[in-house]
């Protein structure tokens, strides 16, 4: 996930790219508004236009998965990708993030693939949620719609799975395990924002400090959707440079080598392609999970029922990145205090990497994920 801009950076950006933007010109549409809601909307629109401009599609191709797979079920919201090497054993379902970038985060390249790491450690049946970019007619889909379709995937895999939730796929995986406790055997959460109040990160600070009018205006500008290329402009001042990519991927190849240039090109292909999100879903995530912290607070509802994490009935493995400025380790480790330890044995680990290194870093995939895979198998 790219690094979010601070509000100060957004405000100062114009000064770094040209003449200082006149404050009065920035405020004028808001000052002309007749009501408080119109004022907030106008301010949000000017703020976004200042930050990202009108925005254009990048035309980037959808990144391909590195490991052989097939789509075994396709719904309006998601494709179920099957990476299995055999037909025996319990299914392990990786819930990829549905936030900005595509599910190829789970399978970027050889030796930089979570799918491959799980396979090498002996997990024969590996599946991944490949969330589909939202079309205009999907703009009103909600969290309930996505969890309902996720439930269809689990039923397709026999009705009970080992579940691995990555980043924002983690809160969905945890909420699903609490909503359907008999359908999850074991649960891994990696870099997942669960209890937002337990710690601070750039992502949670940005969500907390930014008025909802900004987020709503982003949805309005996208015709009822969040357009991924616009959000990426808000989140990153510039593409990650070669040294940063080399560091996060933990590549053993020399930074100037042909092997690393191929890997870097594959990373930038993944990074450039973004998914669009339904506006309803996006605003629910921002408001209910990040601003109001309902999942940890016990007031989050899915498919007609409140989510009580104390109802969890499966072992958990909590994985955090030491240098993660997207999700603070406290925000994921607080999960241990939200579940009932009599029914949920918990293991945890902190590893030396940043956020993306949890899923793409070669050293983490070679040294840490095999241990998690063995935990899933036994």
C-alpha cells in the first residue's frame, strides 16, 4: 500500500509545484455556499482538486499472477482463484485487501509470492479472493454485499476454511469469523487494522482527521464510486524509487542487475493498476471501521447481526510489521484482548519490515510464512 499524504503535505503541495495557491480563491466556492452542508461539500471539492487535479485514467494493464491458477467461481464482486497443487486437505483461503491495488499482491513474482510460500510449506489447497473493480452499476454495494459473496466462496470450498486476512482483508476475515464461527478453522491476520484506537498510523490518522465531507466528495466526483487512480494520487507524492522497491521486496539481487530490473518492473505494473470501489462500501469502511471503530467497540453489524468478537471459536495468528506506518502493530495485537482466550488460542509475531514487506518481502516469505503455514496445518 502506498504511503499516505499528511494533510499538511496536501495543503503545501501547491507551493512545491508552482505559485502559492491563493487562500481566498481556495475558499471562494465554500464561502459562496448557502448552507453548512454546501460549505463542506464545496470545501471538499476544492481541497481534492488542489490535491490531485482533475485526474485521468492511467491505462495500466491489470497485473498477472505469477503462479499457475484458475478461476473456479466468478461473482459480480469477486473471482475465486484456485492455486491448488492437489485435491486433499483443508482449503486455505487468502482474503486479499479490497482497498486500492489488486489481489496480485498475494502472488507478485517467484520468491515474492505468499501463495508460493504457503505451497512450499505444504499447503496443497490455496485459494485467493480476487476482488473485481467496481463498475458504475455496483456503486451502491455495501459491506453486507461483499461479506455475503465471501460466504458463498467459503461454501464453495466446503463450508469451513483456514482463513488468511491481509491488511484490509483482515478486518473482513475477522468479522466473518465472528459472524460465522463454525466456518473458520484457523485465522491469520497480517497487517490488519482491527482496533483503530489502540495505536496510531498514517492511515488511521488520515481517516480520523479528514472530514467525512472529503470522502463523500471523492465518491461524488467518481459518480458514486471511489476511483482508484484518484485515491492513489492522494496517497503518494511520487512512485516508489528503485532503492525503496529493492528494500521492501528484500531482493538478494543487485539493485542494478537485470534480474532486479525485471522484478522492479513487475512491482510497478502491480502498483500502477488500481481498483475502483463502490461508494457505499467505501464510506461504510471509513466511517464505521476507521472513524467510529465499531468492530473493536462491539457495535459493528454484518448481515443483520452485531459482530461480537467474543463469539470467535478458532485459533488466531497475529502478524505485524515492525516498521509498518500504515497499520500500527498495536492495532492488530489488540485483537487478543477482544476475543475470549478460553476459545481462541493466540500466537503473535512482529517481523522486521514495512507494510508491503509482510506480503512481498522475500526474507519474510522464506523465514516467517512457512512457520505460519505449519501452524495452519497442525
